[in-house]
């Protein structure tokens, strides 16, 4: 979820910036090969920043493009092949790039 500020003085081009929070869920995790026999990333909240724009082609139709940056630090636990329990934090800092079609009623 991000809160956005839209700049409105550019006609059909509507740039915006945003800030908020992201919740990431990790699915289908597995450990393959190596010395780790079990690996699990925990679901996690992260701060998010966003920049993008909407461009309205006409009164109803348009498209949008945005880029988000997350600073994700999920907890991790695992087991090595000697049976020793391991824990830690993982630093994941993904960039999310999106595009879409807009229709306003």
C-alpha cells in the first residue's frame, strides 16, 4: 500500500511519487544441493518508495508506468546437512517495475 502525491499541472501526463509499506509472502521454498537441507524465508513487511506516471489518451483510456523500491529484510531459518539449526536475516532490495492500462468511468 502506498500513499501517492499526483502532480496535476501537466495536462494528460500525470506524474506521481509515493511512499508506503509492502507485505511479501514467500511460496514454494526449497533447498537444493549444497549443505543446506531446509530453508525458509518468513513473510515480512518492508518500506516502499514509488515513482510513476499516468498518461490519459482520452477522457476514459490511458496507461500507467511505475517503479517501486523495497527494502525487505525477512527472517530466515534453515538446517544444514549436519542437522544444525541456522537463523538469520536476508537483505532483499528488489525493484518492481509495472505497467498497466487505465479506464476511468
